[in-house]
């Protein structure tokens, strides 16, 4: 999957929205939201 600027900003926004949480909890929340939006975990690891 090609990283687009729009997707990159979406991932940044997701992480900023939940930045108050502990790191591990934050990562699980990012994975959860990404799964709902059809973004794969391997793609997230590239970002």
C-alpha cells in the first residue's frame, strides 16, 4: 500500500487525538481505529 500524504496526516491525527493515553494503550487504540477504516497493521508499522 502506497503511503499518501492524506493517509499520513490521518494517522498523525489519530495519534494526536489519543495522545493523553499511556503508549501501549495509545497504540492499541490506533490499531482499532485503523482496522475500522481498513488500514492494515503492516501499513501502520511503515509510518
